[in-house]
C-alpha cells in the first residue's frame, strides 16, 4: 500500500494495518476508567518498540498528561486536551523509533464497528 501511494502521488508514507480483532482488543484493553476512556487517544504502533526504549520513557511525566504503553498501543489521556500536549505522536515516534498513528476514542470505536 505504501509503495502504491508513493508511486501514484509521490509521497512516502507509513501505512499501518490492523485486523478487526486487533482493533477490538486495543479498544477493550484501554486501562483508563470509563470517563477517561471516552476522552482518550490511542496511538497505534506499527511494530513493537525495543524494550530498552520502552523502559527509557516509562518514567516520563508531564502534568495533566497520562500514558500507558503496551507493545501495540500507547493509551493517552490529556486532562487539558491534546492541542498543546507534549506526549504527542511525534514525541512517541521519536522516542520509540517506530511509526505510529493516533486516533481518539470515537474514531477508534467507529473503526472497530466498521471492521465487524
């Protein structure tokens, strides 16, 4: 898919593909309570990051931003919204050295629904 996009449009982009089962599991496994889950962001990782990179960022802490990192997803809750958040897609891609894409709860829930 990535090669076809580059060939057709001239853009090199990362493409992340997840099965319906994988998306359902990611949504179900969200560690936040119901209220936070409804406002959470789900950063889907293209590949599992190296363990040493995971360990290096586990202790990072920004006020009003929470994250839980798994091999396939970074679950993020921004108390004050995502607009000026430090723990964003670029931050995690750089620190974990993996491609990622982030979706909010509503979008991921809709993707799960469409995938069924």
